[in-house]
C-alpha cells in the first residue's frame, strides 16, 4: 500500500539558515500541488519551495517568481503618418510596462482626452480615425501611464488629396501599320510624387521602340495585329493609385477604288 505524501510550500529567504512557511496571502491559493497567483503585486517576488514527503523521506523543488515592475515605454517609432482623404488613418502607439500601461490620446498641444464616435481606440494602443478629413490633420499625443510613471510621443498626421484621372484614354480603331495614341490626364496632391504607368491586357508593355511616352501620352507607331487589346493608364503616388482603360482595335488596310466611266459622244 502506497504511503500518502504530504506537500508543503515554503518561502526560502536564506537557503542555508532558514526555511519559513509561506505566510497567508489572499492573492495566493494552494490547490494540492499547485500554487495559483491572482492580482500579483511586487511583494510576490520570491523563491518558492515545494516539499513533498512521506514516511520514507522527502524531495524538494524550487520555483523562482519575479514580478516585473517597470514604468511605461512607448515602442512605436513612426513619427509622421500620411493618409489620403476619406480613408482610415491608423496611428500606432505600442507600449511596454508593468503593470500594463493605460493609453490616452490627445490632439494638439493643449486639449482634452480624445473620445467619441469620431475615433476608434484599439486594445493595442492604436488610434483609428475611420474617415480622415482635412481637419483631421495635425499633431496627436499618445500618453502611456501606469503607477510607476508615464511616457509620451507626439505624432503628426497629414491628410493628402486623392489622385484623380480627369481625362481618360479613348477607344481607337486604327489601320494596320498606322499610328495611334492614348492620353491620360490626371491630378494629384502636389506634395506627393506621381508617375504614370501603361499596361496592355493587364501586363506591362513590352520593350519596343514603337512605343513612346510623352508625359501623359502613349504613342504607338507602325501598328500590327499583336498591338490590339485593352490599354490601361495607371496614375499612382506613394499613397494611392487610379486607373482607366480603352481598347485598341486593328483593322486591315482599306482600299478605295474609283470607277472611271467613259461615255461616247
């Protein structure tokens, strides 16, 4: 018949000279051979020793519990966010600390805490502006706070105008060996760098000297059957892109015959 074992938990304050029993603590519960901690505080840091024994002897095991206590640190590094108007803006404020920091957001230098339906506050500290408008531009301050201190970071949000195509390419019918051009005029936020890219049937144009580009215009010379298809203008910046398409049809060369009628007097 196996002997019943006795499990005892002690706190080791000096491994060589003393081994006191663990004092009662409402945040700590011993359930059989398991110790359960709730609402852990700094004072819970200790070396816990488990003593399992029976009439034949005992065995010891140590567990080290170190409760971290650290003031908040904001880890996110991005300082400037650029967003196209009428799109969501996500301002990140990832932080670390123990206890877990509470995050608050402010707009401008002197203002009250942001709240309300105009904003979404994510559990990871990110502030979301669901529909960013021009008046959403400005500085935002993220403050991370726990009982040991605070940390803060100032973030700038810039709202940019969307890129828009104001003159789309038009459908073209061209005779074989003729020339054709497509024009694609657009406007964009003047603070962003923009470029135009042309596609044929959703693929990049082949390297061919018959294709020439002049600002917003694509010129195709000496057209053959292989040039027919859907041509797409893509206007893009670092933040957005828009496109418009037009078809190029190639037909055989048209010959016009005139009939000469001679009338006898």
